[in-house]
């Protein structure tokens, strides 16, 4: 949802800011919930599979 995405974005911003990341550097982020929804515990497996496919192929 929009409210959760705003919070997640702020958390990522804070993490990278604390790491002194250069402002303007792109940070690839995968947001699969809009495609998969929240299927409780099952969504963790789907999201992990998507993450691993992205890491292996380099395609976001």
C-alpha cells in the first residue's frame, strides 16, 4: 500500500544516508507486492525466488 511504501522508502533512505552513500546514485529496489500481493507466509518464498532471479540474471 502507499503508506507502507512511503515508510519502506524512508527506511532505505535512512540506511543509505547512514552509510554516506553519494546522493543521486541509483539504488535498485524490487517491489513485488503489487504483482504478488501478500499471501502471508507463502509470499516470502515467491519474493526470495524473484530476488535470486534478479541477482543471477542482473535484470530488474
